[in-house]
């Protein structure tokens, strides 16, 4: 698959995660772990889409910091308002199989807006 096609597919898949997030945003029946997981998945796909658009190879990983560093190393760092997106990494790895520590607070509205901001950034890059 060519990189442009890969970028478009990843954006399409991220949009699917975003649609789910919109549906479960205020649901008390869906755990924060599941909400965070789909935020992480959307962010991962969007970062990989941006890397693809720029022609930058990336490994199979769920580590958002690694993907962000690849962008920065290539001269395309994320803006400051997106610098904390890597805090979602544990939702795609650790918190899939363990409970969120009690000291971790997840603000669904803020995270959903962060994902939408990342999406806009990637689309306009």
C-alpha cells in the first residue's frame, strides 16, 4: 500500500474510533479504561497517518511518545497543545489488562477534544 493510501485508511479508521467516543462520551456503562483505549487508538492511527503522509517509516507500536519523537526528529513536532497526547499510551497497553490506578483521573470531554484537535492538525498538515 502506498503511503498516501495508508494515511487515508488510518484517518478513516481513526474517524471510526472518534465516532465511538462521541457515542460513549457520557455513558456511565462504559469504563474509563475503554474510553481511554479508543482515545489511544484514535491518536495512534492519527499519528501514524501523519507519518505516512510525510513519508516517514514507523514500527508497529502502541507507544505514542515514540511516534511523536519520529515526527519531531523529522522536523514535524506536534504543537504544544498536543504535547501531552502520549499520556494515552497506557490505555492502549497497560490499562487494557489492569485497572486504572485510583490517582489517575480521566476527563472524557478533555480527551475527546484533544483527539479532535489532533485530527484537525493531521488533516491540515
